[in-house]
C-alpha cells in the first residue's frame, strides 16, 4: 500500500486569485514540513515527525463523490483549508471581501475534523503593526480577526511577501500556523477513529460484529500514521491487529473468513511480502478473504513498515515464524492441497523474503556490525527452512535417504485444523515454482539445487558467526555425497568437521562425523594408515566423553562395534613403520596408588598404579609406564609389560631400577600398543587448577639404606691459591659393582677435571677420563673417596652439583641402574683469617685473627705458621687451651714471631688451620651413637634415621645447647622432645649414652674428622724500621732505688733517640741514603717541649740518632709522653732520580710508659737551655 500524503486545500477571493497562485507556488518551495512535535490527547508522550510531506490542492478540485466510503486512511481528506486574501482597503473588505470569506468559512466548517486558516498577504512595506495607541483606525487584518476568530484560537495570519522573496523568516509565522492547524485536525481525526475502534471492540461478542470491518478501521489508523512518517505507531496498530486475530483464532470464531486456504495459480511461487499480487483489500471488505491470504497480507504490511525502520532481522524473524507456524497448520489439511504445495510455498516464500530484504537494503544506511550479524543469522534460518523443504521433497521422491540428518526435517503428524477448509483437492491446480518442479522431475537437478541452497546457508551462517549451523549443513552435504556415491568428497568433509566441533564442545556432532568418516574410509577400502588411526582415536575420545550414541548406531551394536575398532587399531599399529605418539586420550587413564616401595635385594623401586579402561571391551597393549620428576628435572621411568587392559580399573605394579629417593611429581604416563604410544601429561598448570581443580600427584620414594649412595662434600684439605677440589664419596652398600660411570655437572660455567681426579682409598679399577669417571670391580660395603678438581667457583657461596651414576652389578649385569642426586657443596670457607704485622727490629710479630663467616660455631684444633726451615725461625705463642671454639661473636687470635737471618722473607708462608664445624661434630656423634645402639638392638635402620633426623632438627631450631657443648662436650637433649611413635626406647638409649660420654669423652675425641685449610701468607717488606724513644736524664739527687719526684712546672732534661733498621727492606735499599724527618707531637695542654722539636737525619742500618730535649709538665697527674712521627723524604742530589718514598714503620718504644707529675706549691726560677746547635 502506497502511503498517502497530507492534503491541504487552498482558495482565494476572486480579486486575489492571481496573487494566490504566486503565494501557493512560493509556499510549495517551503515544503515538506520539518520537526513537528505532536502531543496527542490519547498518548502522554510527545512524538516527533521529522519530515511531513504535504500536498496542496485547490479547494474547488475536490469532489465529495470521489471520496471512498470505506475508511482507507484519515489522510484521504484534507486536514487544513487555506484562504488567501490580498485586500488592504477597509472599504473594499467591508463591501465584498468579508462576504467572500464568510462563504468560504461556511463551506469548510461543514467538513468534519478539518481546520481552516486565513492568510492575509500584504507587501513588506505595508506590514501592519500594533498601532492602537497612535491610530484609532484599525487595519484589515484586525477586522478579519475580529470577524472570524470566534473562539480563542487565532486562525488568521499575515504574510508580508512579494514576488521573489525567499527568506525563511518571511514564512515562519505561516508555517507555524499551518503546523498547528494540521496537528489539531490530525488529533481530532485520530481521536474520532480511536473512539470508533473502541466501540467496535466493545461489541466483539455481540451478534453482527465483523472482524473484517474492525480490521479495516484499524488499518486506516495504521495507514494514517504511516502517511505522517510515524512508522513505529503504524507498526503497533498492525501488531495489535495480529494479536486480535490470534484471539479470534483461539475463540474459534472464524465465520467472517472464507476457507483456511483456497490455493490458486502461483500461490506457491509468488513473493510472500508483495501486497499487490492479490486484491487483498477487496477480499477483506467482501468478507471472503481466506485466513491464508489475511495472514500473508498482515505480514506484508508489517514487513513494509519494518523496512522503513531499517530492521531487516525483525522482517526475517517474523517471516520465519510465520512460515514455520502456518506451515504446520497447513499440514492438517495437506490432503486437500496440491502435491508439494506446502514445501513449494515455504521454499519460495523463504527465498523471496531474502530477495525482498536485499532490495530494501539498497536504500538503507549501512548497518552496524552487530545488526549485520543478527541479520545474517536470521537469513540463515530462512535458508535452512527452505533447505528443510528440499529434505522433505528428496525423501518423498527417493532422492534422499530417510535417515538423519535428512529425516529430521520430516514434520510430525499434524492435527486436523478446525478452520474451514477446502473439502476436495483442486484438480486443476498444482505447484508453479519451476525450480521445485524441475527438481522433482530430475534427480541431478534436485542435487544441484540442494547443494546451492546448502552452500548459500553455510555462507550466511559463517557471516553470522553461527559456526555450529554452518558445520551441521556441511555435514549434511557429506552425507549426501555418500548417498550419491561420492565417497572421497564425503570423507574429506567428515575428517575436516571434527576439528571445528571440538573447540565448542559439540561432542555429539563430532562423534557422528567421526563415525561416518570411519565408515566411509572402510567403504573406500583405503589402507588403515596414520590418518585412519587419528580418526579412530578421535572417535573413541568422543565415545567415552559423550555416551549419546544414538546418533551413531543402536545401543545393541555399540559393544561389538567398539571391540572391532579396537582390534583393528591394534592391527594398524603393528603395521606402522615408526612410533606414533598420541597425547591425552581419555579412553585410558593412569593414576598412582600410594608411594613407591624399595626392594630388599636390589637397587630398585616398585610403584602401584591404577589404569582405568573406559571402553566396554579389552584393549591389547604391550607396556604401561609412568615418569616421575624430582628436583632439578630428575626423571625416573617406572614400567611394566602388560598384555591387556580389562574394562574398568586395572591394578598394576611398575618397576624402576634406581636408588633415588625423595619427593617426586607424576609428570606423564604412557601406554604402548605396538608402535602406538598413548601419552598423558599430569602437570598441573595454573589454568587447569583453576578450571578443573587438578592438583599435583605427589609420590614419595623412600630411602633404601642398603642401596648405592653417593655424597659430595667440600674437600677436607683446602689449599688456598691452588686448584679447588670436591670430595666424592661412593658407597656401594649391598652392590657388587661390575661397572659404574660417574658424571658431575654444576651451573655457572663450573667444569670438572675428571682426568686429574684422585682416589684416596683405591678399591677396584679406577679409570678417569676427559668426560667421566669410570670404576669397575668394586665390592659391596665399600666406600671410595675421590677428589675431583674443578674450575674456580669463588663467586658462589655454595655450589649445587648434580651427580649421575649409571652402574651394573655382578649379579644382574644386563640391568643398567641409575642414581641421580643433587648436593649443595659449600664453596666459601666457614672461617676467615685477618693478619696484623708489627715490626720490631729484626723480629716480626704477626697476629692472626680467625673469625666465623657464618652463624656456625667452628672448633679449632690448631693453627700453625709454616715456612722454610733455613734462615727462618717461627715461634708460636700458644694458648692455654688445646681446643678453642670460634663463634660468630668471639674470634680467636694467634700470635707468631718471625725472625729472619737474611732480611726479608721472599717465599710465602703457610698458615695451617685444623678445624671442624661444631654442627658436623654433633651430627657425626649422634649418628655414631645410633649406629652402635642399632648394632646391639633389634631396631630397624630406618628407625635410627628417623630419630636422628628428629634430634638434629631440634638442635638446629634451638641453639641453647651450643655454649655448654662447646665448653664441656656435654650434649643435653630434653626428654620432652616430640618423637614419632615407636622410637621412645631408642631415644632413651641415646640419652643414656650421651650422659655417659659427657663425663668420660675428651673434647678432642669425635667421630667427625678434622679438616685442614692452608692459607698462603706473604711476609711484608719494610725499607726502614724506626724505634723512637724519649728518655729522661738521671738527677744527682736521684737514688738508685728511688727516682726523684717530678713536679708540675719543673724542667726535665731528656734525650730523643731514634734507632733505624734496614733489615726488612730489599738488599739494594741498604745502599741508599734515606733522609728521615722527625716531628715531636704538640701537646700544649700537657707538655711544653723545649729544644729541636723537628729535624732531619740520615737513616743507617742499626744506628741511633739522638737529640737533647727539655720537657716541662704543665699540670700534675699521670701523663704519657709525646709521640714521635718519623717520615722519609724524597731522594735527591748527585743526579739521582726518585722512585717514590720508601715505606717506613715507626713504633714508640715509650708508648706504654707514663710519668707521675706531682703538684708543687710556691714559685721557683729555672734557667733553661735551648739545646745544642746542629752538628
């Protein structure tokens, strides 16, 4: 239905006819009207008409007999009538114009729901203004308003206009009056029509009420809204009509309609949304329209309005809903319809809606991404609906099999309709869609059409992001290829689809596609290669994940089907040319059942596992294995040969030839079927823990005290400045080693020199090489100590060393066992040594301070300074204690005297320190006591290890025992210590032995061996040694036993003597003439020094320089003497060049002496000499 514009009539007084034509022509240029705000009395909200088309027609051109008696729209009659008046003379107005206006007003007032407006046109220069205060004479406009504005509404407007005037401001008043008049008339018309509809609806249950009449009234209101561009209001009227029709349908009051459907020629092929294909309005007015035609007409009108609102997805959805629901309704009378009418009509209508929407879309603005996606999704639904009609046709004609997915489109048996129907099938009517007719007549044409429609559906589904529907249709094409014998194409599709289904969890569809792929592969008789194995494994995964096998086959055959596939899988795996690895197949799962168990007779561990077979049949396998990961990526593989896995849980014991122990994590597991290796990863990442609650599977490998073991320690003898070495202790325990290979590795670029490794206690064959250490023929219960040199690691405080031992035993030479361990070996020393040197003539006193570098206590046995025996005498000042303990707070000092006959010592000396760490001493003591107790009792070795670990843990946590033990050797362990159950008797024995040893064991005795460190010591060289001394002269009154007293203020005569020695300097330095300068310390608060306080002299080996001094004590008390500073001067003269100042050491011989100065009363006068002149 084409929308009708708003009508506006114009007329003019006879004398204004020419001016009227010009005014109307100019007014048309101001149209359409814009931004009209309508507040209807029936609706509280304001509706805005953005643009309103208005048609101007002459009043005398309208004829009442031409207007229809049927209310098509409220706009078929004018809403506003204009009268153009150009009179400017009052007399003329009074004589003729007034009567002409009155006649026009009388004619328009007889028209219902119409407004009128008088337009007084004047020249711009004669525009009337309000002059009531200046001129008693009123204007023509005033007279018109006074004569015709009978109510409060102003229906008169003045237009100051001349030909050619285009300014919008000139028309503003007139346009505003026109808008007000149109809205007033429109509001009255709508209210009147709504009142009619209310009366009609209230009489719905009364005899004589007609739905078609109600429909016509309601549609006239919708058409009116459409004519003024209020499309949403118009759509609302049609939606209400649809709701009213559904209510009538539920009430089964269909007496106003003809039959449900009366099919005519081309009904099945004509465009669904066309309103001109049938005289729908005439059929409605005649009460002969069928329900079929009425629903189509209603849908067409709704779709037309939705197109103007740019809502294509809603159009497609309404069409899809209508075709689906009404198609099911037609199934109830399918026998009275032409063959395939429903299928042809649904197919043609669905595709015609798409064509119509695409046609409308050419005039729409570009849709946003979300709207476009929704539109594509709705289009896909319509195309799939059309495809389903082809499914029905294909099955009925025998072109398609009557099985899924095609049979899913077959409709359920319909209930007979209660609506009037055509009793007999029309013999002269048949379907008219040429595509459907050709597809029915020719199988290949049908397949081409089916493929075309399916591909079109796939395309729009992909654009809409509806992957599942696209893949589902693609699977239907694959099934069609199978039915047509095109197996290769079908196999390609079936094998590609599961990869698209899996990420979305569409397990049932994935299983269906994989099952069909397997069947198609078998039909093609292709070899069961790697590709086939992957397809089969993927199908088994979907089978155990989703047991909805009704899409695959019946429940009765599923067990036989799965068993056959598993058997074929075994045969295919045996024919592979190399191993095929497949990960994380849920068909089989492996879990660890508890911790590992050691063997009593050999170095091996056993591990109980549960292997779950989720298939309903036996699975023939070759081996099951698990891999455990420990610290530093240490991996152990437990394996067992197994012939088959029964359905459900299978308890197996796996073995590993290793002596490793500790806490491990289940890393992965594997089941081997010939050359097919099924692997599962058990690592728990952060995402899997959050998503599935997966936790790490921990496995504890117990320590076997009789298994081969290896320990790494710092070398017991450390010689600083030489190549570093690490001590490796290999304990064979109950193993007779036939061959063993040892390799070490450390981070940070540290490498090991295997070729120069040395064995301390040879046992068997020792064969070091560049890459490893090999030993052979080592008997059981043997400890081998091997020193292995390594590159510098001084930048580390501790070095982590990984050791790997592969070995064979004499009893089982074919089994290669492996031991991997990691040890943290201290690189830094537990003690530090600082030295201070004091030169005293030909003797050198060296003070060595030994302090702890860590929080550990260190027991010192001895510290000796060693050097060449010829020409060097070293004397040690021993402590009163044989053993001394260095704590972090209390260092130990050792003092040595060095006397050299030949001057400076050129070779470095060695400070040899013998020590052991107090913690190691205590640990060794506890282990030794426990070993003795275990040898005399029936306790198990593991109990001793557990008790020892508990005691050591306590000692590490509480250091209160350290002071007492380091002094007396008594180790107190409280009886309240918490220990494991069953260890009480052993703990009591340990305490008793410790109590006895505290009173009888010397501190030096301990099962812990002493360590030795050799520190190189360079004896410093000193060119000049100066000994300064101030000595007072004896007084004549001073007796030999009683020195004369010294009083404050009394001058005291003395001598400054400086003895120099060149003994510790280089031999050539003795030939030099070193000039020294002395300087006496200024102590103006204590002493007044008289004499040469500063001077120079030449240093000679073994000679003394003297100078007289007089000192006066400035106050009483016990005073120390001033210090003497001696420093060398540069060598000059005789063309000699200087090589820097010689190093000098000065000590104060009188440094420890003090002078007692007594107070003195009275006054004395003394004559003080100023000393001698320079010699």
